[in-house]
């Protein structure tokens, strides 16, 4: 079987029953617009059909057969929402499908790997439980046969199409219906038993094509549905929630749908954008960049959980918007003699937890900047492969090791001005005090004149007890102890 048809019978009525939580054994019908006494039934559920109630009956006739009949007015908002949910559900199953009718979808199964058709049907029915809508599935070797199989009432076996279950008058509104009734043709099986040539000569090509469909000789191409590649889902809570547990519960199912959609479009998620709306009118948007593109809903859910468990909501949450930014999947071949992370996203999740403790932008790989200002470093984002950032080569400095003070210690120094620079004479405060025995300097340094410019004079000094220190002087009168030479 190369094709499957998913038929959501009486979707407009079923969406209202699912919304209100109506029991399955409650007879119900959908009314046409207008006054209730003059309206008629446009859809009935399975429980109502057991009382021989059919679409097209007047309201009074339906109530005469079943006084307990539940009459519902159309709700186009609920119907539109149900159609969007069914469309998203089908889009999560296969990449190629046709929106044949507002209630029927034709699916191309040729690209799927499955153990058996029966297993696929059971998995699909199980995955559709969250819709709470009646679903009929039919399989066939052609699209039209699969469509016919899904329309069979009380179809016990979707793998077997019984043409005798398809009434011509209800399933196929043909222009030659009166002639077919005079001939005694009631079902599609009766029509398939006639000679094709004689049928075409007497009633035209339309009946001949229906004859070919019944025998599996008509194989048309699907008119594939192509929606915009959007990976965005919104959920609004009936009552505002005060914690993030309900949000994570809903996100688990929504992320599965989005990941299936990404998989069918051969994409992966590189970033999560989460927007929270609160009942006080405020909103919060956060971008969560993933360490590596992924299609795993568990990885995405874990990233959301890490963010939400440290996020303090200013008010109860009314709704949330979840959007995945797609990118091409990354394929990496691990080398034999190189180390790599087993799970880059788990490592990134750990970094996010640490950043909540030490503060943002305080975790990374340190590297020295290309500047004359001493002891200036920057943090680059940590990558899963631990590659150090590309920085200019700085030649090594051959002198005594310096144990730096971080931050530098402000001190008072007795000095005298000789020319442009102040020369130190003695240390008055700080951990090391006393007259200066020898000096080496000054070494004027400056830079970044185009933004926040800096300048300082560096001195190497020796005290009476042979301690070697490094001092800096910053205009107008600031002295700092930078470190001690070991």
C-alpha cells in the first residue's frame, strides 16, 4: 500500500463535541444557520445515526426520532482551530500529502519506513488521541482507492476495501443517479461489475473513470500541500498558570510536532525563541541558542526547563509562543585521535546553569587581546570542540615572572616630577613600604585613543630588602601596585 487517507468525519461537529467534552454515546447534530425551528441538520454523530437520523432532516424530525438529541450551532472559530490542529498533525506524519477535502487528507507513504501497514495505522491512531476527533484511515495502492477506503462506514479493516459498503447515492453525487437506481445499481461494487465499454457509451466518461478507480486502473498524481515553512506554535491557557510545569507539559507535545516538521523539511533547530505573555499585560522574550543543531524534542525541552527553572515570572502566564529557528543539520565525523563531546547540547545546558550562578558573560575561553595595555584579556564563547579563538600571535616576553595583583592595589607613593613624568622615591602605604633603592623606567604606555583612551607609566623598582615590584602611574595622581617579581 503506497497511499493512505485520513478522514476526520464531520469535523465541524466533532470539534464542538471535543471542546465541550461531550460523551461519545450522546446523540448530537449540527444545525444550519437560521431559526432553530426552520433549520435542518447538516451533520450528525455516530450515536445519532443509530436512531436513523441523517443529515438534511428538519429539526423537528430529528427530535421526533430522538428527544435527547443535542443540537449545536456552528462555531467557525472552533472549526478553524480544529482544522489547523489536524493539518499540523498530518504535517508531522509525512512530508508529502494532499488536502483533498476539508475533512480528508491523502498521504504518500512511499518515503516512509515501517514494519507493517497495521503497525503504522496503530501508531497513527495513538498519536491522534490528543485531537479527540473521530478518525477513519484507509490504505490503497492508488490515491483514490485509499480515499474510498477511508469513506467506508464501519470499516473494520482499513487494509481491505469493500466496494459493497460504498453507496453510490451518498458517496458519489453523480448526475446519472436516477438512471443508476432504475438499473438497480446501489453500491460501487454493482457499478464495478458492469462492462466498462458499455458504461462509457451509455453514460459517458465520468462513469468510465469511476469504473477505472474501482478496479485500481486510475492512478493520478497528488496535489501536494505546501504550507509556508513556519516552525511557530502558540498556546493560550484557559486559566493563567503560576509556575512553569504546565508550560513544559504543553511544550513537550508541541516540540514533537515542530521537530517532525523540521525533519520532513530536512532542517534542524539552531535556536529557540520563547515569548511569555502575563496577565498583567507584560511580556518576556528570550533567545536560547543551541550548542549544536538538533531534532531531538528532549534536548529542546531540557533547554527550556533550564531557562524556566531560574526565571521569575512577574505575574501568572496567560500564553506562550514557541518558535524554532531552522538551519541545515550538522554532520560531523569523529576522529580517532581527537577528543569531542558526546552530547554538545548537554554541555551547553551545563554552561547555562553555571551562568545563572556566576552571572551572564562570565564563562568562556580567556585569551589575550592584541594591545599594549598589560593584563587585558577577553572571554570568547565556549565551543563544543574547545577550539581557541583566532587571535594575533603575540611574541613571548623574556623577563622575570610577575605575580600580578588582581585587581591592582592603590597605594600612596612619594615622588617628584622630573620633566614629563613623576619618579617614585618611597612607598608610603600598601603591603610593601619603605624607600626605593633602584628604579627602572618609566615605560610610557597608551592606547584606544579612538574610544575610551588610557595612558600610564610603568616602573620596575627595588626596595632596600631586595624586593622587586612593578608600579604604574596614571594621571593625574594615581599609583597602583601591579605585582611582585618572583
